[in-house]
C-alpha cells in the first residue's frame, strides 16, 4: 500500500492543493502530463518531503525538458528546409557506404511536403538506434512527397573511383527526383547536399553536417542507411563467413580476418581491399 500524504487545501497563492495522494497516485497523475499542468501540480507538492515524491518530480522535470529540446530540434530541421522553399520544393540528398570494403555506395533523396508535420525521431541516421531506423525509414517513404535510392556497385567503384561514383550517383538521384516532381506538377528549386559541394547543378546548396540541420537530408540518410544495411544482411546469407550481417561491409576485425582467409567475394571493392590482401602474402 502506498504512503498517504495529506495536503491542506487553500487557494491563497492560486494553487489548489490536492488531498490524500499516495505516491502511486502521484506517479499516475504525472504520466503524460503537459508542462503547464506539471508546473501547477509541482507547486501543489512543494511541501511534500517524501523522497519518492521528489524523485518523481525530478524525473518528470527531466523528461519534459528532454521533450522540449526534441521538439525544438525537430522544428529547427524543418525550418531549415522551409527557408529554401519559397520559390519551389527542396530535395535533400545524402550518401552512406563511402568507406566500406564491400557492398554498394548508396544515395538517398527525399522531398517533404511544404508544412509537413515533423516526423517524431527524425535525425541523422548515425544518431538513431539500429532497431528504430527501419520504422523511421518506412514512415519516411510512406509520407514523403518524393523519394529515391541509387546504388553504385563495387565494380563501378573500382573502375571509376569514389569521386566519380559520388558524382554519378548524385546526378542520377537528382534526375529521378526531378522526374517524380514533374509527375506531381511541382518543381525542385533547391538541392541540399550533405557535406562538401559537388558542383553538379546550379540549384545545389552544400550543408556541412547537413543530416543534423536539414529534415530532408536527415530523411535521405535514414532511407539510404536502412536500404544498404538490409542489402548487406541479405549478402551475409549469399556470401557467408565475412560477417556482412554485423559489419555491413566495413572493416571489422572479423571481416578482415575472413578476407585474409577466404579472399575476395563478388561484392568486395578490390581497390579498397589491396592493403589487407597484401598482408596475406607475408
């Protein structure tokens, strides 16, 4: 049974005191409470010296502060894109898989509706847990106005080099988005690229750490990350022993050891693996 605390009921300071609330009852009242209601309720408990009550209030205060910070962060992401959308629509692009030893380079591109409702949890893919990413990626593809993915295979990376492949992939993604936009009767007037400029299009705007500043770039990074990770998990079954399921093609210890022992698979980037394979000779 919870401890019972009695409150004197008076309204001299504008606060209505609650009577006979157990800690369990207080906990229930704090669940899902909004900031304004919490401020009033907290004042009604200001004279309650029970440790459990003070811990509940402190925890709720931290939770509401975190929620306020997250709302501000999300609002900022969408406001960044909105600043470029007066004349038309904005597409955000990002890449994943630039550095792995195996698997494709993947580009994501996303266009949000103007005045889109912020997607809860949207963030740079590196800041989102592996279990949460697929849910967010699905929500993005379901609600975005336009989106696309481009994959550049390891053989092309070996033949053309990474810089040329980046330009090829981004160019293709932009072309596909422009086609989708035209089908919807809208025009893309700004292309937001994460990182350094590529000088591919006069509409291009490069954004340092763009996946932390732009809603469309963050969304692009998420759909690209999830799509590539899922592909690498499927490759783990096709080419077992390289730990693709966990390494996603990056140079983990287990992956590198398997590469030395087994040699290249069809999805390895030969030019990226030369140093590791040379160790095999000595």
